[in-house]
C-alpha cells in the first residue's frame, strides 16, 4: 500500500492565493496547508514535509512563492525538496503566471485561460492566452522542468485574473486547475479518493 502523502504544488503564496487555495481545498474535500503561504515563502522544504505529514487527509494543496526573485529562491528550493521527498507523491503542479523583469519560464502540459477553457498556449497573469505553445512566464517556475510529475497546469494569477478567479466568485479557474490535476494524475481512481468523499472541512 502506498503510504506517501498525495499533494498538489502551487507556485503562488500571497494572501489572495491563500484564500483561494483554502476555498478550493474545501470544495474538493482536500486540505490546504495554509502555513505554507508567504510572499516570499518562509518555511523550508523540511518544515513543509513535516507539516504535510500532520495534515489529516489528502490531497494536500501546498503553496510556494519566490516573490519575484530571479532564479531559484527560497520558494523554489522548498518546492524541489518537497517534490523529491520519498514520502511525498506529487499529483501535479499548478504553475502560476506572473510579470517578471527577466525571462523565467517553464514548460506546461496545458493551460486554463480566464474563461475556464483549456488551451495549448501559455497564459499571462490575467489568464489571457499568449503566442507561445506549452510555456508560461512566472517567478517560481525556474526548476519545474527538472521535476518528474504527472502534469503541470498553467494558469493566471490565482484569486485575481481581473476578478474572474476571485474567491467571492468561487475561484473557478483555480478549482478547475486542481480538478484537472486530480483527474489527469489518476488520483480520482485511488482508494484514497473513496475516503475523500466522506471528509469535510
């Protein structure tokens, strides 16, 4: 039996992201590791893994943020540690677009635009499709190409996107991204998912 914890990594951690991820976690019957939020990230990878193991049930949504730091900042160092830990099963990554001063980008498998539509094109922070296929620009995405995960979904700025993803509206874009990760990773077919339907926040 797989004893690893099943997590979704999210490359955003400001207050808008925290409120949104908490809402979405509740909607899908998972848990948000609220202590992982920060702009930039404060907790180390070791600290985050310990906290993940204490969360009551899966899937666990975990946030990381470099706050515009170019290259591998604290958020990405923590993300890499968590993603590569033997006790963690990464179901997928939600890569969040942002406006960076220098080109920092990652390949993505698919994006969701600000209308909730799947697109092979990258999106900007407003969730508007761009010209390039299969990549987005962001500030906590430098290391994602190095990771072996089932799926990377690109979206605009969590909880924002010209209010189309605001938590008052139910954060439909982020929710769809999380549901897509759960579907494509095969998580919905696991025994863990059978128990998920009976859990509430």
